[in-house]
């Protein structure tokens, strides 16, 4: 078996699978159950001044038969006294000394408030701190969470305040509710962050009941925007992790969060630069024991690849992630339909004919049976046909031989500029 242990900014964990700061990490009882199941670490549900939560606070978006494709919540930070949480953190760490316990923190943007809570939390033996600058609802109205996390100067300042007194590694959790997450990531690094985590939840409204006209969820007939997470947000999270991982000014480890539901998702996040991965929605949907499949799957994957340590895959896909202007304009793939597998549902033909490039023909064979064929000279390799095809292996996207040298948009524009310069010089 491969070595699954990780070390993110000095926080050691027996495996990269952590529970994110959320309802599953609300108490010592839950975190201890999670560690028994196999989770390597847990980010304790956000600590601060206890609040009152509303009743009716979760909602889910199901799609095409899949339950909880997306998850929405309007829950806030812990509603339990700080002293109770600290006592349970101490007891849990004493019982599970080799598992990572990170305390999520959120207070008003005041230096003394940060200093006070950091000292109290570190006294009970946490392995690290995670600063919650991401909560998009409730606390943002009080100047905390995303209200701070959307302002790079506030992220930098508050990170600096924490680093003034912190003795354990500091992770800054970033909000996705911003135009460019690298701006706040850089601010966190400038403030002294030892690592960053992303993404927190996305502003959302799960739905509206078209019979009662109430929002989903609603509290006595009124609703509010909440935070969106679950499998639906994974592509957004992967992009933001990749953008930070390839930014040379963000030279700290990343803990990836956002729609991670199985070991394959975890591998994707690690390839894009995550050292650890945090899970919430999948655990709420299926329970803590899903980590068993995650650990087994990751072990078998690494063994199949001949990789001795999970740390060897971190960031391996980052060099492949670039800007559109750096892509090869002369690279081409075309669709190929395998008629021995095709069931002639014609979905690919309809999709191509109505919404793409009209290059799939409906033909009749010598035996009188219908079949589909791609006109390769007109195929632009958009992938749409293979995406809508319901049968695995019925359509392959094949690289087309090309004698042209690779050329990017940026290179093309530079060549055009050079030609124009030479032409203008000759004319003069």
C-alpha cells in the first residue's frame, strides 16, 4: 500500500481526507466517530461568539434522478458555548493524537478579538487554525465571513493579526463569491498565511415552491440566500484551486474543498495542487464511512500507477493548466462513431444538426439498416456528440494527424504584428 500521510504547512495527517468545517464537525462526539471511521483530519465547526440558528436551514437540488447534486444551507457558525467546544477539542485531541484537528475561527475584524480567540483555542492543543473568510450569509451582514473575505486588504490585515500571536499553522479559507480568487489568496499570503483552503460555499437560492411561492428553504414564509456546495460546485472549485496553484505569488499549500464525493474527485483536486481535501456534503449524504471507499480507492489507484506516496501526485496537472491564448490552434480532434456499439438513438445527430456544426449524417447501409457517420472535414471536435451519447464507447474523439506546426493565439497575434511592422517599414 502507498503512503497516504500528508503534511500541509506542518499539519500532519494519516491521510489527505479531512472533514470540512460544517455540521459534521459540530461536536467531539461527531469528530471522534469520524476518526474511528478513518478520516485523517477534521476542521472543527467555526468557533466564535455563539449565535442562534434558524429552524429549516438546509435544501438540496436534485437533478435527473440524482439526489443532492447540490446542497444549500443557511446555517451559521457554532451555536454552542466556546468553553464547551474547547473542552471537547481537548478531549478529542488527547484521544486521537495522530489525527489533525484544525479550529475554524470567525470573529469581528478587530485585532483584540482575533488575539483572544487564537490564544484560547491553541491552549487546548489544536494542530492548526483555519480563518473563515468565506461564509456568504448571516455573518457577512455583521462584517465577518465573506464581507471580509471579499476585500483583499481585510484578508491581509486579519491574517496578519492572527499571525502576531499564533503558534500553530494558519490556513486562510477563501470565498468564491469574488471575481478573482487569486487576489484574496495573494492577500492571505502577504498577511503571512501558511496555507489557504478553498472554496467556501457559493451564494445561492436552492429553489422556489411554485405552489406556495415560498423560497426553499423558508423560515416562517421568508427566505434568504444561502451557501451552495456539493457535486455541482466541483468544476468551480477545481478552477479556483488551479488558478491559485499556478500563480507563483501564491507559494503556500492548498487544502481543496468543493464537491469532493469520492476518491476520484480527491485525486483530481490533488493533481490540481491540493495537499489535503475537505469533504462535507458527501458525508452528510452518506455518512462518515464513505471515507473507507475513499482510502481504498486512493490506495489502489496509487498502486496501479506504481506511486509510493500520495504526495507525488500533488500539482502534477498544474503545468497543463493555462490560459486560452496559450492553446494550440492547429490541434484537431474529430468524432468517430462505432456503429457496432451505436444504438441509433440519433441524439448525437440531433445535437449536432440543431446546435453544432451539422456534420453527422444519417445514412442507410446496403443491408437496409440505418447508421450514422461523421463527415470529418466538417467536424470541429467540439465533443458535443460524445457528451450527449448515452452509450459508453459508441463515440470516440480521435486526434487528427496535422502537418502544421503548433501555433497559439498569442503567437499568431505576435506574427501578425511582426508582418505589419515589416510592411510599414518597407512602405516608408
